[in-house]
């Protein structure tokens, strides 16, 4: 009991979780009162996932509206089925089964695989080189997206349990890799491309493990993903070179400005007040205050 309890996370269907926890909490408290155990609660965190619906009703054998997973796997594969279910919506809410939806995830799975297949053979044949200290702009953009994705997927999986938004972030990374690949395919940016493709496979692995094992091998790795570590997040690489701030005038958004990351408040104020639409609102009026909320907005009050 001292080693295994309390349970860190209990995941179960809402109909089962209630009864399971009623009984487990009752017996835990009984045994605590008898002096047999020291803990008062058996579970630290409860996460009841939503139910699967079909035609507006919960799937159940009694209603005869169930879909056999084996039949779906035979047509689309286990990875596609898993990805579809996890992407369908927040895991705590109900999801509506859709054959069209799962076909869309088949296309997404193919896209993820294609993003590494195009250059995987060439990368696998090349010796590994460290990332250059100075990278061209496109490679820096790709690295930024890679490490922003590592941060988001890690938090979505480990802390928030929002697997659907983690999948969405991975799809964004796929799109960014496709967009920037022509610019980083050659030269010093090539190492950033390798990092992006390998990171994508590592992050996608919990969702589509079979496809990822194949992609990992195509990228030149002799050992399987079971030996690979979760990618490390680099906050400096993820930092934006510039940030967009909303500029409010008397509580209403009057414009938006881009300012360099780390810019001083004086620089931000000057840029905000010079924005044409903001300047139009401020011109000829007395400024009461101009407050900078770092990373979010500039609030201007005039009268």
C-alpha cells in the first residue's frame, strides 16, 4: 500500500468511475479507521473520459448500435482508428462516431508519414552533424515551431490530458515542415530539418506507434522507438523573435503592432502610438495613461 498508493491518475468511463470510486473510497476510509492503512483517499486525480455516440445515442450492445473495432482496424489500421478517436474532441466529452471523420484521419496519417518519407532516405545516408550556431531564417523558424510543439504536446499529454489539441499541434508542425522544407533542404538548415522530422516522429509515437516505428527506421535508426527518449524542450529555440500586441484605446482594440521580443516599454509605447489607426484615435485628445501588459497588449486611455 505504501508503495502503490495513492493512485496518481484514475481514467475510466463516467458510468464506471463513479461506482468504482464510491466503493474504493469507502473501503479506503474503513481500513484507515481500522488502522490498517494511513491514507484517506485512494486516488489523487480522477479523469472520466466521455462516451462514444452513434446517431445521437450512446453506443451499447442493448441498442445494437456498436461498431466493432476489429472491423475498423481491418479497413483503416489501428493507428488511424486511435488517431481519429483522440482527435475527435476533448477526451472528457462525448464523441460522435463518423465514418467520414475516420477517413479524414487516414489522410492526416498519410500526410504525417509523407512529411518524413520525402527526404528520409537521403538523411539516413548522411552522417549526423550538430546544429550550426548560426542558422538561416527559415531554419530558425522551423526550429522555433519544433520546440513550441514539444512544449505544447508535452503539457497537453502530461498535465492537461487534452490529446485532441496535442494532435492538432502535430498537424501544424507537419504543415510548417512542408512549407519550409524547400528552403532548408540544402545547406546549414538541413540539420534543422532532420531535427524537425525526428521530433515529429517521437511526439507522434504515442498516437500512431506502428507508423512511427517505420518512419523512425526510414530516418536511419537501427534501434526502435522504445529506446528513444522524449524530445527535450529548448525555451530559447522556442522564443519568438517578435510578438504581436493588441493596442486598446479606451478599452476597445484600435490596432495591432509587432514588436521585437524583449523590447523595452518605451519602444513598445512608441510603436503602439505610431500605429496609424491608434494615432487617429489619439490625435487631438489628452492622453491619461499608456500601460504595457508584457506579451499581451498596450492599453491607452485618452479623454
